[in-house]
C-alpha cells in the first residue's frame, strides 16, 4: 500500500480541517479524530469570486462558484462504511448534516450534493473510505426534475409523491429490500440499473439537515445494513450513492429556476447505484436504460441476504 | 483472434440477412457483400406481440415491442470506419437511410435510433466494425427534450434552434472542428465531455431518411474525416456516436407524448462522445458534467490535426 493522505497521522498532507469529530481538546489537524472534513485538493468548484452571469450570444456562462469537500469516513484505510460500528456510521451521518447546515448559510449555494464513489469503476480516485460534498450555484437538472414532478403531484393531490410511492411499495412488498418501520429501502419499479436502491424515511421529511438524533441513528442503521447486503450479494461491487435532499432551505421559496423550502415539494432519499453495467450509445441517445435484472429479483436476493448479523 | 460471426464467410453464423449491399444476383447470406444488416442475436426489444400498456398502481408498464439490428460496416474484421474508402462509408450511410425508411412504415415504432459503440469501454461487445439500430415504441426522453426545446424556440422566433446554433458557431469559428460548407462539426459550447462533437448539415433538414445522394456523400466525407481527427489526437479512443433525427416521420404530428413531422421542430445531427472520463456520483446526482478540456481547446486540436490526407 502506497502513501495515503487520508490516513491518521498524515493530517498535514491534506488542506486544513474544516470540521472533525474528535475528543474535546484534541487539536485540529492532528490524530485522534473519528470523522474528518477537508477541502478537496483538486476542487471542481471554488468559493472565491462572483458568479458573473453573462450571455455569450445565445448561450449562458457563469463562474464555477461553489465548494468541494472530502468527508473522510474513518481514520483507518481498510475499514469501509459497512465495516464501521453503527455508532460510527451515526457520527458520519451527523457530519453530513453539519456540513449541509453550515453551507446552507451561504445564499450563493443553491444546492448541496453529498455523494460517494466506491471503487475505481465508480470513479473513486483514492481508496481510503470517503464521501464527497459539492455545493453548486444552481439547482441541478436532475434535482429540478424530481422537484417539479413532486410539486405537480402535490398540486393535484395534496399528497407527497414519494410518500405515495413508499406506501404502494410497502403494501405490495415485491420490491422491498429493507423495512424497519422507520426507514425503507426499495428496488425501484422499472429500475435503470441492476440492484439500484432507493432508501428513504417512511415519515415525510424534505430536508436531510433537519434529521433528529433518532432519525440519524435509524438512517445509519439502514444505510449500513443495505450496504452489507449489496456487498454479500454482489461480492463487494463498485457503487455510487447520492443523497437527494431539498435545495438550500435557507433561501426563500422560488419556483421556476428552483429553490424551494415548501416541505411537500420533496422527500429526501438516498440513491445507491451499483456499477455493474456500462452506459453506451443507446443510453446516451435515449435516456432509457436496459436492465437485465428485474427489480423484483434484485429485491428478493437482497432481502434474503445474510449480513452476518442478527 | 477468435471466431467472428460478422466476418465474410461466416454468414450462416448470424440471424438471416435483413438487407445488404451486394453484387446483383449474389445470394443472401453468402459472401460478396459490402455492408450487411442482420437481427441482433440478443435483442433489447422484439417485434412480436402488442404493447399491452397497463397501469400498475401509480406506475406504468408496457411490453418491449421494437427491433434491434446490427449493421455490419465491412466484411473485414480489421477495417474500422475511418479506414474505409469514402465510397464505402457512403454506402454505409445509404444503409442507415434504408433501414430508417423501411422501419418507419411500422406505426408502432415511434423512434428509430442508430448508434455505434466503439471499443470495450464504450460498450462494444464484438470488435468487428458495426453500427446498431434500436427502434422503440415511445419517443426517448432525450429526444423529447431536444424536440420541445427546438419547438419552443421555433414558436418564439420562427427559426430553427439548431440553425441558430450553427450560425453562431460558424461566425465565431472558436469551436469549429470541421466545416466544408455543406457539413459542420462543432465542439459544443459547455460540452459535457472532453472532445465531444456535434456534426450536422448546415442546411436545415429534420429527417435523416430524406438525405439526397449528394447529402449522403457529404455526410460520409465529414463523418470519416472527423473520426480520423479523433483517432489521431486521442490515439484511437473508445467512443459512442448517436444519430439524432426526427421521430418516425410517417406518423401524424402529435404533440405531447411526442411524434411530429413538422420540419422546424428538429434538425438532424450526430453526437460523438469519446469515452475518456468516468461518470460518477456527481454526474448521476446532478445531470451536470465536469469537463477538464474546454471545447475551444478540443476544437483547435482537432481542427489542426493531420488526418494523413490532402
């Protein structure tokens, strides 16, 4: 194993600590931490400067104002998220929340995306367990599409779209991967990818930043359990996960270009995508995905997997 | 090199010939052809049966009615598209047109997608040069988005959106890769991927099936030239290309679920995507792409590339 800047003891090889869970009194940028947040050394976006929105003929241009952080999940190089004790995953979730709520205060940041690339095929450039955070100065396309579908549904029915999906799925049970009453993991109907998973709280909640201690504990338990199931069934597959939460809820409710704080426009959830198939010409040309594994089969395999725990 | 079902002499190892360019009188499913079309042995969609559209609670389900063909570009295993003589590429383009126009007659087929995966990373499972065709019973999402953007532009301005882009790009020259007066290749403004290319006729045309002999010859020349440039600059990269043309133009003009024959709703074009970067969590979560190569640089490299021809 080569040198790793994320390992305990190498704190001086990363940009300075933004936040960490560490014993009271232990100095920043030294050892002893459990979860540690630093700026990405090669950031996709930077906080300096103004957006400078301009037109270029019929096109639009703006500067890449935003932020790109690395959330180091554990001091140990060889301990992946599903290997961590539940209480450690709970601390990681608290760090997700802390970063989200801290960055919300900057009104230039319209969306705060938390995601993880695990394995080289899934885009991970460093093996040490880490999650990434990128905050963008615009609401991402994919989020805007989900928001407007959910809003349209709410306007028509005065019910949350995601709550309706969760209700239908928990009644039919066919695509349920995990369900402890508090959180539910589903192999989505018409999944794009084999073993794709949708994980969400059963109780309606639009902003991940608002999670109670109890909600955080439940999410840690569900996430860890589902990742253990994936690891057993697919033999430690590369995967991406992406947290979908409401856009920066400290901004006022705007509509079209998309911020909103209205609680029923969204229901936070996590998407987990194992990277087993290749995206090729058909997918790029259509936006459709050919999935050889029916979600009903994927759900059954995952539901019946033995996670090595009671 | 192992056995290849697409090589000349192995015609009995593929499903029967659907169409071929071969000398008059030479029997189907024997040697002597230049370009040969067969059904895909492992099709994504099949023509048998009905769509049987049904609701499943709040979801929708239908059967996979459609067709999946393989267009074998040359009898020779080691001769890729940019190696073929111009006249041969012209014949390949004629075959694209023939298949498109033939399948249009089936009103269940709403869209006919022609695309190529080159290289394992780009999703090619067989090395022998081939293009694929998948006809779908619905208008693909991506196509519908392009159509509605183009239509909105036309309604406002009575001008084709793509014609406007081409005009702006040919005036500025900054992102021009190739321009022979008849066809133009552009590194798109805010390209998603390094060295992504948009190739289109300068003269407005919505349906690739309507190409004249002269248009076909020009497209063959432009396509071959651009692929030679990519090969030189990026050392034979894996790539996908996807033809974007109007939905089945034999159907009447419908609006929202999307067929249309109205000529100004679309301008056919080819998208070429070299597969140099990985799509990871950020891209899945946002629909945004981080591109380390500005299109202005990509265009300059490609423009100045020596294709080994006059």
